[in-house]
C-alpha cells in the first residue's frame, strides 16, 4: 500500500504541474498581438509562494526548478535566471516556515510581497548588469505590484478551491516532522 501522505504529495505535485502547463498554454496563446499593454501578474510565482506557506513538502526544490525552467524556455526568457531567483526566494520562505504555528495572513502576505519584489528587483538588476534587452524597470515594477495585489486571490483559491491547507500540530510527530 502507498502511504497516504506520499499519495497526497504526489497528487498535489501533479496538480501543480498541470496548473503550470495550463498557465503556460494560456500565456503563449496569441490572443492580442498589439504592443503597449501592461504585463500581467506572475501567477506561477504567486501560486508557488502560496503553496510554500501552507505545505512546503508539496513543492520540493527540484519541482520548482523544473517548472520555472520550463516557463523560462517556453516564454523565451533568459533560461535559468528567474528559475534561480524563484528557488532562492522559495528556500528563503521555506527556512522561515514554522510547521507548528499557523501564520496570520497579514504576515504571510508581507513575506510573500517581500519575496516577490526581491525576485523582480534581482531579475531587473541581473538583466541590466548584462545589458540584456527586455522589459524595462517600469514594466517589471508593474508586474511585481500586480503580483503582490493578486496574491490574496491566489492564496484564497489555493486554500478553498484546491484545498491546500496548512499543517496542523496534530499532523506532526514529536520531532516536528510530518507523519
């Protein structure tokens, strides 16, 4: 028999991969070809952070790297740059995770906002450092602000539609690990 926790992790990892594929498909569709529109929020970054706040065991580093590297390649961004920055941000959040205490949403949103803004600032700095043509600082700033503003919606959908809930103290063994 398969352990229920292992089955649960595998199921949610498949959901995460499916959502990444669906979002990528929607992003590469040529719905509007006129330039000059504002960039939308980075929903995969928001989804990753929302899931890391609730269940960091659902998103191992290899899965985050694989999904964001696929996004970098499919969206024709510099391969690996955003992947590395998201991995650094996710590991920062993972080290701040307190498995035995539920974090209030205000604190969660603040940590998510700091991480999102740091990822976009570091990405802009790296692109500017190597003189890579791409989105300007203004477009990256707008995308960061929109990502911060859409985060509560993504967290709400993750919690109530996808049922990604936080770990309760009853699910932990005496060492603080998941049973």
